[in-house]
């Protein structure tokens, strides 16, 4: 509990960057014997780590070859006369759709550059676009593919249809709230 309080306080005050605060928390957990080295190694989700490492070169290649700009131009062209809110909704929907097949972190690695390119093309602030992608990456309610969902699916004996039946309305709610709240909190 003390480690949690320290990490949250460090992150909230901005004394150190969030990554450093998390590393300090990890070190404190080791020092206070909350976790040992074997438990730490077993806790690593190797599949997710390998997927992220595999997606990074793909994202870099997309950016260097112009694929990111091409996707941004296509999305802006698709919603040219409909406004920024429809662009945010489309970006959210694409991110959620891709999230049905890849992990949230890998999804963010692929789509954050596209979101930033869209913001640049629209001459808008990049913050609402990046936050919309981040929220959409965290909205993997429709399939048991996400690690947390797979744990719940096994423990609760849920089927794929259960996730779709509950996850689709929940995703639509998050979409609507995100599209209207994000530009309000992070002005365009």
C-alpha cells in the first residue's frame, strides 16, 4: 500500500516522469519483499511483449514508407465535410475494430501515428486524437482476446457471444462519451 501511495504521489505531482515512478514502484516492491525475482519473471506476459516488439518495426515501416500519411489522407477524405467529431468517431471505430484482432498496446503503436497525422492535416491539437485512440484501445469489450477478458472468460465460463452481447453496447457508450468528452477536456 505504501508503494502504491508513493507511485501515485510521484505520478500526480510530476516530480519524476511516470515511467520512472513505475520503475521506482517496482524496485520498492522488490526491496519490501512483496514480490521476488521468480514471481516477477512469471508475471511477464511474453505473448504481449513479443507482439509489441513485432509491431514496432511494422509501425516504423508504415511511417517511413508513407503508409501513415496515406491512411490519414484517406480518413480525412472520407469524412471531409462532416467535421472533427465524425473524424474522432471514425478513428475510435477503426481502433476498436483493429483491437478485435491485436492487443491494445500493439493497436496503439499502429494507430497513434495515424491519429497524429490526422490532427496535423486538420491543423488541430493532437491531444484529442491521441486520447481517442488510447480510449478506443482500452475498449476491448467485445472479444475475449484481451488478456484481462480471457481471464474473466475462463473463470466465468463466458462464451464469445456473451462478450459480444454485453461488449457491443458498452463499446458504443464509450464511443459516444469519448467523442463528446475528449474534445471538451482536450480542446481542438
